[in-house]
C-alpha cells in the first residue's frame, strides 16, 4: 500500500499534472466565491478540457476544483450572509453574526483552517478505506439509510431551540411538503405540478437556498442602510490568525466533525448541505455553554466547515469504488472519468487502484494550496463588509439572480427565487427559524424513497435490523438531550437579546484604528 501511494504521488508531482491541479483550484475558488455556483457547475465547465489529458492530470484538475469550492464558499456566507453553496448555508448562523461584530477575519481564519484539516482527514480516510471499502458500503441497506435521514430530521428541534421547537417542526414540515413538488421518487406520477413543466421537475435546491437565505439578508441590508460590519473596525490581519489558533484549541471538535463528515458524505442523499446541518446540530449539543450559538460562536463555524470539506473524501468513496454518485458534483466527476477512459466502480479498484490514490493525494494537496491562497486574500476580500448597501446590494442581487437562473435556465427559476425569498423574509420578521425548512426540503425525497424501498423489500421486518435499532436509540437520545438541555435553562432566555460572545472574545485594539469604510471609499 505504501509503495502504491508513493507511485501515485510521483504521478501527481509531474509539472503538467501540478499545472492542471492548480488550474482546477483556481476555477474552484472562483465558483466558490460566487453565490449559488456549486462544484457541479464548475466541473461542468471543465469537462470539455479533459479530452486528450492523461487520466492523472484530468482527475487532479477535477478533484482540485471540488476540494477548494467548499473552502472559498465561506467568503459570501460569512461576509454578507449569502450561502456560497448549499454546504456553507449552516456557516451563516454564526459566521455572519461574527462579521456583523467586526470579526470577519476571525471567522474566516477559523473556517479556512478547519476546512483544510477536514479535507486532509477526508483524503486520509479515502486512503484508509480502500481495503475494506466495498463490503463496508454494500452492507448499508435502505432501512439504515432511512433511519439516517430521520436522524438528520431530528436536528430540526435542536436548530430551532432559540425560537421554539414547535415552530421549527412546523417550518421543517413545510420544507418536506415543498420537496414533494414534482415527480414522485417511487412512482410514475407528478404531485403539485399544476400541469406546469417547470414544477414537474421539482424546485431546484440552489434556487431554494438562495431565496431562503440570500434574499432576506439583502432586504435587511437595505432596511438598515448600514454595512455588514456596522461601521465598526474589523481587525482582519490579527483576526484570521486568532481564528486559526481557536481551531487548534477546539481540535477534538474538528476531528469529530471531520469523521462524521466522511461517514455522512459516503451515504448518497446525506452529503453536502444535509451533513453540515447535522454536524451543526451535534456541535451545539456537545457543549454545556450553548448561549452564543446562533449569535456569533466560533465553534458554530469550526464544526460545519470541517465536515464540509471532509465530506469530499466520503462522497468519493461510493463514486469511485461502486460507481454510485453521492451528489451532483460526484455525478459530473464520474462523467469526466468516463471521458478519459476510466471506468468507475469495482473494476477501477481491481485494475487501476493507483488512480484512486492520485485522487486522494490531489484532494490533500488542493486543500493545502486553497487554504494558503484564501489566507492571502482574506484581508482584501473581507473589506466587502464595509461597503454601503446602496453599492453592494444591486450587484449581489444580479449575481444571485444569474446563479439562480443557471439551475434550469428557465424563467421559473427567478419566480421561485423571489417567492421563496419573500417566504424567507416573512419567517425572519416573524422570528421563525429558516434552517429547519432547508433540512426538511433536502432530506424529504431521500426519506420518502428509502422508506418506500424498505417497505417494499422487507415489509415491517426491517424494524428489527440491528442497525435500525441502534440508530433509533441514537435518535431518541438526541431528542431527549435537546429537551433536557432546554428545560435546564441553557437554551432559554440566554438566546434572546443581545450580548457579547463568551468564547475567546476579540481583545480591544491598543489604539483607535481607521474604519474599513474609509479604506474602501
């Protein structure tokens, strides 16, 4: 195994292969910076370039894009409260409040460091899982997958504790209801399509995310007429390194979140946005002091961001070893593999295991390279928090509208964007949580599909499977823990009202520093 890993590294460090890896990293950073553009969209742009390339170079380029897309998508999530991709939506809950307090650099530094470590753990997991990958993945059946989706749905109550578990449940059910629009996953029929060809395909995830999180924030920026940072001084240079140190301080949170990210990423339907919400819920339950989560707690940035990048290592496992894509990004990657003459699945593990190791090395190297570039760009890009809304919002709205239109390139995308945006804004001003809606929308189709398969194959016998029982106990434990924590007062009144963060507060500067707004204007 060691000899094969060294051979794969030798293939990767060839000048031509490194050049294509760097190009993939550059494109991935750009797509991550633009709100709504996912790794799948970036990979689709790169597919025409893979013709004529050596398999190692083509794979390095595509994996380089996937690796850093989940790193740079933190910029819009933290700085302006607009999700760079579906996987970074949960980062808004604590990253954006930190930016409002003038601590954007701190949040970004913690995010980049956690993402890099998570990506390295994901790459290591891809190395380690090769000998046992096939029986491990095949052993997970539809009943266990159904229970895992229920586990994700159990996060609804946890994420809505500041508002009300009942409100969160209602909003989560609305999300599941909206996910049923379009063709049914287990029958040849269309639901709630109203004879519309657009609705027959269901609501695009990217459009729903942008409408739910981006549009309300733009409206609030216009209403407040103040910059994101509120006119305060942002200590960008020192803040980013402070954030990096805090990641090392919470090293076990990083490791735990990364491992969970790998596991959830390897399960089709649970990677990406779903896994980061699950990790955020688990992170909030891992500490006694929960009072600052949702108001600018650095731990709420570290946990999801570590999982967001380690998810790549997990999602590549079923894609490469079984030929089963875990999401849109890995589906496009499989198409790229076929274009260069590589057949994904067990035959790849038997005949070309060196290419899998090239992918693992590319994943690790791209994460390190992307993190280094992001640290260099933090000070310049974070100045966006000081731009006046009158200058910033029009540009952002156009960018968001273009990103939403790319979902299916139909006018319906823009209509849904505005409709969901209005719904999200109503939830905001009514003080109802938005995160449960997204969880229900993302997990709804998977929950329905896995339940239908389980019932058709096993009837009710699947309820007695050991994995199902174990996951059921885990779900009950999470719910009981959330209820007990709420009754103890840790999740009560401390969540309401203003306050300063208690976790590593930003020290005051020794002397007054010039406002960022003056630097920008």
